[in-house]
């Protein structure tokens, strides 16, 4: 049975106005046989043309937001198309910076399959060059000739731990986008690099923000962290219909790591 598909908005209204950017990974799979099947919504979206109409509904996620104080230190952790909500937050940060706001440090931990995919490399580099990002740490799980590395692997390295730990132990905010399993692993690594006390304070203070798919382990005590429902496509009469303007690039056509 078909059901609404949810996608996180990958843009900041202050930067793009009435437009909405999405990062969509085209799902192509097989159930074990020779027949190749396509994800219904992802392949529909990656094949729309400029001017096509799409019916959709927008729902906000109040727990996934930019902190009120722009000087707050930030950590963004994501994989593949999970960069979508981070992109929106980074655009917001870039906008505030352009207005002369004093900005705290901001670090990105980003995982993808390989350098060949080239996911968001140009945008990440631009965010670093303009000072929106302090630094970015990348890892690859399918890079030829290299050992598989995931976000949690590089977070355990001494160099990166020394950068991230002070943010977690202070009043910094942490944003995570990926699978529920990835969230659990990131939480465990943060406990290892700081302490359970500091991560509990992070959660209780509303400074840990996650946008995940899949069920969360109830034992984590993160019931206040809701799943993102930023942009939902469905055939509702209350939904709005807008013309689509597409910008095709590598980022739109790769699925999450």
C-alpha cells in the first residue's frame, strides 16, 4: 500500500524565498531475482521536469531547529542524503553570518560511499571558505583501496575527539541525520568521548536534535526527540500544489550511505 513519503527540507527560507530544496536518493533495488524495482516516490521526484506540478504538505519539526544564540557551537553528523536538513541549517548560518552575527564554531562529520560520488563537495567547501563551517571531517565506506570508514569510526579518532568533545561538554548543540542505528552508534561514541552525564545533559537540555528513520530504542530515553516531517508528499485536498523547478546534480540521485 502506498503511503506519504517524508523528506527533510534542504534549504533556508531566508536564502531561497518561496522555493523548497529537497535531496532525494533514487531507490533502485531487487528482491533477490533478476527483476529490478524502483522506489515509487524517489524515482518520481528525480524524474520530474521543470514546470511539473506536485501536490505536497509541509509539517514542521519544532525539535530540529537552529539555536536562538548564533554564537552557540554546533556539531552536524550525517551520511549521504542525510545532509539535507544540515544544508538548511548551514544556509541559515550563512545568512546570519552575512548580516554580521557573531558565530560560534561549527563542525561537520559527513559520511558517503566514495569520493567519486562527489556528494555536496562544492557546497561543503564553500561553507568552509566563507566561515560558515569551521571544519568538515569526511569518511567513505566504499572507497576503492581504502578501509571502510563510517561516521562513528572517525569520531573515535583522537584528532576529531579533541574537537568535538568540548562542544558536547559545553552548551553546544548536536544535529544527527541518518538511520536509527546510526543515531544509537553516535550516541554511544559521544558517551565514550565525554561521559553519560554530559550526553544526558545534552538530551535533557534539548541540545541533541535528530532526524532519523527507523524505530528508536526506548531505553535511550530520547522521547523528546521527534522524527522530522519537514516535507510530506501526499494526495491530500489540504495540500498545496506548486510548480517544480529542478536542479539536477549528483547529490539528487544517490541514496543514503
